[in-house]
């Protein structure tokens, strides 16, 4: 495990043809699954958060600690998103930024965000935000369960395999 506190030159995934996983770690329920799948493929996993978070001691796992503030972790992730990177986030605006940068983006429930789906996801998010602002009781997402975890494991493995087949390899620092 490498630990990095981000000033300006925090290490990130190499800009070559390597596969890496960037995790929007605050409130991410599938970090352990990311470690397992990325490790199996010998891909680096970057765990990005603005508060200390325990991660396994493994040279393939890098903890990126960014300063507190709105969207600082999102900005770091978006700045490092590119083709060959898998981003794990439930933050729809961050997913939009990463999809536009060419990254593969997965929600913790295994749902893939793509150029075709991100517009609808943003519109739904914005509509629900407006309804909540107007005082409507909208409920929330369904509880995260074993099926979501299983779907995520399959989706992450498939995303990495597709990238490997496209000529991307593991970033073995």
C-alpha cells in the first residue's frame, strides 16, 4: 500500500496503456471487491478520499488523501480519468466527467455509465434534486444488497477484461 497526501504532484495512473481502477472512496460499499478484482488482474487501485481511510497493505493499492473541500476528490479522479481507467463512483456528475474523458465508469451496484446512458442519469439526478428542493419526499435509492455486490464484481471484472483485450495492461509500479 502506498499512501499519498495530495498536493499538486500526487502520483496517479501512468498515462500509458495501463489499466487502473480509481475509487471515489467516500461511502463506497465495494472497496474490498475492487481490491480483489484489481489484484487478480494485477491492476493498480487508487482509493481517493478527503479523510483517512484504512486500506490493505499491498503495493497495488494507493491511498490518495486529498484536502477537504467540495469536489476535491472528484477533481483528482476526473483529472486522471482516461481510456484504460475504470472509475467506481455513484456520483453522477463525476461519472459524466469521467465518461467524457474516455474512462469506463461503474456504479457500486454494477451499473455502467456510458455516453448513451449518462445524459438520462444526469437528467434523473437533476429532476430528483429539484423535487427534493421543492419539499417533495422522494425516498432514496433501494438498499445495497448482495445482488448489487455480485453485479458489481462481474461488471468490474468484465470492464478490466475488455480493456486488456483492447491492448491495455496492468500498471505495475
